[in-house]
DNA sequence: TATGATAGTGTTGTTTATACACTATCAGAG
DNA sequence: CTCTGATAGTGTATAAACAACACTATCATA
C-alpha cells in the first residue's frame, strides 16, 4: 500500500523524499553484433566515466513514459520494445543524494538505430557488449550486467529477438542474433525447423542476391492472436533471478 | 543514470520529488492453502478497503531493508524469502500525491506464520488467494495479480516452494503445494521421481504416523553448492511478463 | 565446369515427459 | 484374522522433443 499503515492520517511533511530517476539500457544490433548505448559524464561525480542514460521523472508522467521520453531524447527513436528491469535504490549509490533508479531495457531495431547518435560524438556512443568500458559510473555495471542477463534469458522463451531485427530478414540472420546473444553456436538445420514450425514467420517474395543461392527474406508475423507461445529452448541455467 | 544528462550541473531545487513506498505481498500456507496478508484501511482514500501492507522508505535504508522492516512490522517474522516484484508509479494511482511503489514478494513459512497476526484482528488478515476481497485499495488488485502470476511461474523452475514449507515435510505435502499454486493435479508417480532424482531433499528418520502407511519426512537440502539447477517443469504459458 | 558459399531437408539415436498399472505397509472395521 | 481403504512408493510402455550431422539444392564467380 502506501502511507499510514498505522493509525495516523498522512502528514506530507513527515517524510523526506528521495529523488527518482529512470535509467534506460538501450540495446541494438550493429553489424550483427549486440551494442548498448552509453553516455559519458561531464561532471562530478564519476566525471569522464560512461553511464547508462537516464534522468528524473516528471510529476505527471508514468515511469514507462519517462523511459520513452529518455529514450527519444537519446536516440530520437520511438516505438521500440520497452520493459521494466529492476529498481535500484541502495543508499549511497549516488554520492550527492538518495536516488531511486527504475531501470528499463529498450530494444531498438537495427535499421532505425543510426538516426540520431553519430559515431563522431564523443559523449554518446554505442558500445559492443563484448567490449564494454572497464568501469562505469555509479552502480551501472551491476545494472548493465543484469540487463544483459535478462535479455539472454528472455530471448529463449519470447519473440524478443525480432525486436532487434529490421522489417525483413533471413532466417540465418535471425540465427545469428540468437548466437550473438546466447553466446554459442546453434545447429543450422535444427534452427530452421524450429523457426519454421513455430509459424512465427511470414514468407515474403523479396529475395536478396548475394554470393550463393539467393536469400529469401521473411517478416515477423504480428497478426497471430491467441496463438501458442513461442519457446525457442528451455535452459535451466538461464533463469532470471534478481541481480 | 541519473541527473544531468544535459550539460548542467545538478540543481536540487529544480525537481519536485515523488513519495517512494515499499509494498510487500506476503504469502503463506495455511492448512495447505495459499494465503496472502492484507490490511484494512481506516482513512480516506479507500477507507474500509483492503490493501497490501507497505510504507515509506527511510532515507538511510535500502529498498530491500525497507521491505524487511515492513514485513517484520506486520508479521513479526524475520528471515524469509524476499524478492523484488515490480515498481508501480502511474500518476494518479494515489489521489493524495504522486507515489512510486516498489513492490516485493515475501514467502513466509507455514510454521512461523501464526506468530503475530491473530485471526480476531479485524484490520489485518490472511486471505486465501482463491477468495480475495472483491476490490482492493489503489491499484493493489493489479499488484496482487502480478505477484500471484510471478509466484506461479517461479515455482516451476526454482526451489521457491520449499520456502513455504516447514522444516520437515512429506513429499506428498510438497506435491500438494505445487498443485495448490499451479492449480492442477499432478501425477503422484512422476512427482516422486522428479523430486527424488533432483537430489534436493534429504531423508530424515522422522516418521509421521497416520491412517495409512507411516509417512517419511524430508528436509530441504541447503548445503548443495554449485549443483545443477532444479527445474520442476517448463511451461510456455507461464512466462513471467510485465504486468 | 569446378568451387565455394549460401539455403534448406532427412534421418537417426538419445533423452525426457506422460499415463497408468503395479506393489507395499499400515489402521481400523467387521 | 482378514478385508478395506488409505497412504507410500516403483515399473514400464509409449510418445514427444532434442541434438547431431549427413545430405541435397541453387546460385556467382573463377
């Protein structure tokens, strides 16, 4: 609940309030590799350190709206997948004051991600998750590690991977994402079967020419209603636990 | 991150702050049935409605510490399983002011739960989850529904069920909990095998006499280190999603 | 026309899940 | 004393899912 579990009516002056921010861990795929957006801090504390983008919530917006606003400010991208990750609120995680951070995960499509963040900018950058900065500001290493772990585990039993792909893609590109995020090689044949049987994809007549046999492109079938859930694979060691 | 993603140093007066509370959904087993603890409100708003216990965080305690404090205030119980559920923060969810609520789930052992909450008390009560009050205060119906759904899904791939049982129990009591929470009958033979093979239980020489053949009691093996994770079953329709 | 690269299918053995029949041990009724 | 019902626990046949890997197909280019 809130407020007066005891007998007294609420007195707003009785409680000091922490600051509340929303941090958004933004993932995208660049050259088939998973990247995350970080910003470099310009002031004390953690000056010069890289940090997960975020900011204060406004009093009239929901947490998710705040996350979407933050996301758009950083990347200019709207209409992405967004999910609440966890709320971090240890005292002392920010030396200036008590800050409660509600962390979100965002997945940005590969074809939309170039829009706003240029490679030349020195204070906002996409980092490959396999080669992150040594140290991040605040407790952001912990947040980021948890975000990656959540992404991994959810990938296996949701259609989350499609959020990272462009509108049209080949099945082997999809397999590549799975391999990227899960960090292991998958069998081509079994992958084909599993995806095809899931009925998750819609065949298009678009074909991409390349070195070998032309590649048929597919699109994620969004119209399915009340369908069986897609489960790529169950892995007991990928259980989402609290950080 | 926090604070000044823009160029300006932080000015504490620039932002109005929401109130932050911690709500704890406390589950226990009474007569083999899953119950949840609710408190009845005595003041506006939602006077007379039942609500999930909770309260403001102190400025010097972590979120989890606040949840433990709240839990102890309500039940007098320490040393229980506690897990962060989700953070609810829509504007208008509390008519008095902007409140961000970090919700937690707590599992209280069956043998410890009688301690503090008496059945006669009119404003604090254990409610069976199968017969909850029609309406709850604030958005607490949503919070409770999500808590139950999370409990169901986690039961299947964690050892969470043991947190609800007393020190010693029979395998068929454990099966009963699974049936309670999952809401379906399980095969006796298959359940035995699965639990025994998991090596999760330690045989005791305690036996309980009853109507039929004496019942051997078991205890949860806490000493296992780096062992294989226990997965009771994978069910694709029990995926934990945001509320 | 050979080669390599991509696309896609078949086959088979192993593991896991499920359904359900079966045996075992005890208390109390008749 | 033995029958019945209640609890405890095991065996087993079948089906479904998974993993490994061999195989075929189509195209560009050397």
